[in-house]
C-alpha cells in the first residue's frame, strides 16, 4: 500500500527537480535506516571472507536495483502512476520465466493460468481505453 501512495506523491517532485536528483536523494535517505538494520543482523561470515562470486552478486543486485528504481522514476515522471505501478506485476512473471529457463522449474496448469491472467490485466491497464484489450 505504501508503494502505491509513494508512487502517487513522487510525480510533482520528479517534474520539479528531475529524476536523477530525486533518485539520488531517495537512495541516500535509505542508507541510514538500511545500514542500522544491517547492524542488527548477525553476519554469517565476515565480509572480508566473502568470495569474489559473492561480491560480484552483491554488486549486480545493487546496480540492477538502482537502475530499476531509476527507470521506475522515469516512468512515473511520464506516465500515470496506476499504469506504472501495475507493471510491477511483471516481477513474478519474469521470475517464473527465468526459473523455468535457468532452474528447470516445472510448468503447471495453474502457473500458466496465473501468468495469462497477469498478462491480460497488464494489457488491459496499458490499453489507451482502460479496461479493454488493445
């Protein structure tokens, strides 16, 4: 719910200050609370013992998350918040496709129906005349 509220309130700031400035401020503001929460977790391993693969994965997750957030803000600056936020539903679709391709996950009839419903809903939201198929 808070994600949707935030999506609605971002637009005036994005239009007044620009996407990159708002993104930088939002990411900087998140560092302190996330850092404090990170201190509460007991590390399973000291960061100095992390492998190169672990460091590369952390870098990939950080960069891809930052890029995704930046692109989401660009979309919010240009499009209706309801349309942009609805496309967050692509996350489970993408994860499902990648898990089938990369992890040999099983495709079940229920999964096919669920993906079809999500896709149909996104097509309806993205259509110029909302609620109809393009």
